[in-house]
C-alpha cells in the first residue's frame, strides 16, 4: 500500500517529460497541417490528403528533435530560474 505513492513520485518527472514532448510534437504537426492548407489556399484539398502529406518519417524525426531540444531548453530555464 505504501509503495504506490513512492513509485508515482519516481515516475512523475518521466511522465511530465513525455507529456511536454508530446505537446510540442502536437504543436509541430498542427503548424504543418495549417501550412498545408495555407500553402495551396486550401482549394480542392481534403483533410485526408493534408494528413497524408504531413505524416512522414522526415517530419516525425524533425518533430522529435525539435521537441527534445525544446524540452531540454525549458528544463534548463526552469532550473536556472
């Protein structure tokens, strides 16, 4: 019964990191999706076509790298301030 709160405390930083990185990736893909519609004016483009164009391996790698750099920057600033 007493082991559960200790495990939760130990997992809290990891869970926070996963949530923050996932949120950064969400913002990245949201930005890409909006760019797909504004780039071509959105005429004749469906949501399925736009999603197909943005979910690529390259975009995933860029998103993960950007999310990790963003997370490390925020953690650095959080500890310094």
